[in-house]
C-alpha cells in the first residue's frame, strides 16, 4: 500500500518508520530541513531506534513538501500534526488537523484518513467527511518506535473493514506477538486517549505529592515508594518523583479532559491539574529556601533521551525563580544560542557549575556527578518513569 504520513514529530516519524518496512510511505512536512534529514536517513527527533532503522537503508520511505506527490494514490493518510490546548477556548486547536483533512480530500477523494493527533472528544463525529478514523497513539518521547514495535494495545475508533485493514498494518509492522486490538466507536476512542494520559499524569502527581510530604518531614522517599510498589496492584511504573509532569501530551490532555468535565460531578480530574501546579511551586520554594545568588538549571528537556523543551515543568520553575528576582543560568548542550528567553546559556559544564550557587536537575546525569554537593534534585530512582 501507499501510506502518507503528515507531520515528522515523534508520532509521525515513528509511524512512518514502522509502516515503511512493508509499505511505500511518504512523509509530508512543511519544514524543508526535516524533509531533507529524512531523505538523508537522519532522524529529525531524538530516538535511537529510529536512527538505527533509518541508517539501515531497508525502509521504503521518503519525505516531501509536495502535497500532490504525497496524497496522490495514497490508500491511507495518517495525520500526526500538533493540537495544542487553548486555555481561552478550553479546547484543542484542531485547525492543522482540519487543514490536512481538506487537503487530503482535495487531492485524493478515495483515501482513508486516520487521525493520530490527539483530538477533543466528539471531534470525528462532528465532521462532515465520512472517510476519517481516529486511532489514538500511546508513545513516549525518546522511545516512540519501540512503543510502536511493542505496543500494549492498538485501538481504532471505527468498526469497519477499513479500520481492520489499518489495524492489521500496525500489527504487521510491530514485532510484538499477540497484540490486543480494540475497535470502538470514534468518540470512545477519543476518550480513551484523554483518560489514559490523565491517569498516568495522576500517578505522577501522586508520587510527587508523596515526595513533597517526605521531604518536608525528613522521611526517606525511596523507601516509602519501594514499600508501596511491592504491592503488585501498585507496581513500580511512573513512581519516580520529578519537578512535575510535562511534555507534549500530559499537560494539554489533562486540561482538555478537565474542560470536558464541565457539568459532570467530579473532583479528581481538576485535582490532577492543580497538583502539578502545586508541585512546581513547592519545588521553587525548596530551591530558594537558602537564598542562592545564582540558580543553575541543568537541562531544559523534559527527561533524559528527549530533545523536547515544550511544556517541561522546569520552564515554569525557571519563570517562578526569575519572578522572585533571583539570577538564573542554564546548561543545555542541545541549545545552540547563548540565551534562552533572555537567560544566559552556559554550555561548558565546569564553567556552569562554577557560576551556580545551586544546580537544579530534574533528572541526574553523569555530567554533574562530581558536583553532587551543589545539586538539588528529586530524582530518587534515576529513571524517567
């Protein structure tokens, strides 16, 4: 089959690589630099497995900025473009998704369109087009292809032959055997994505609040979490304290779900969002409790192995510190400019450490091990989940 994937972020690139093992895949993007990177077999995102697959030369994959070339003859068009949450409208901004749907149908009326971007509950049902399916994506940044090769489940929001064909394409590309495949109506599939991510955000917030309690009371966070996690019903996933959840999905998905709960009796969904803000304020207070003259921020990325700065909790903490009139510097080796939003970026680790009264690290890495006496972190288990 010919499959067109629109968008070369984590979702789009990982799906393109997955499906191009057995199909002709064209990745469409408006950014020429990303298109050139893919055609040169260079990954536009930080993902070791994607890099390896691209370098192997075994994929039937190419990228283009040409809509006619991309859409013509495509059996399936996969939409993987951003849908940021708009706090004023309390709704995802789906304008890019809608534009792709219009373009795909303009150039190819016979294609089936599969939305992988996160969308509001009820979006597909509201469309006039009848060739659109929603299939939620459950990927982690840095391991997007691995999560596609070994998925917990595949969900397609339509009960039809074309939905089954698409699900089989994903199963064919995966390496895991006996994958659970669920077909639902579109609105239920949209709800699955928001509820699943909000549950994980709730779990992150729960262990962060546990850590706040332990830190204030001088208790050993790690021992408490280990003891609780030995109960198999609780387990050990998403239990490592952090400065707050962030990234592409959790912040916007929890806010969208909270907005969807208007008129529904509830407390918990709103509490997830509020807990994350409370955690960031608590971390700010702990950083500043000894009145440091210069706060050094070690890395802007959300987690190790990621190149994503977007919605990382550390950025809100930086703003909190700046608002209190305290000097801030940043160490971020992936950032090439000398300042980030007006804050100096020092990319010599020794110079950075020398200038910092305290080094703030959401996640510990070997680079700062020798400066441990200056480091403030809540990274108990040195994992990203």
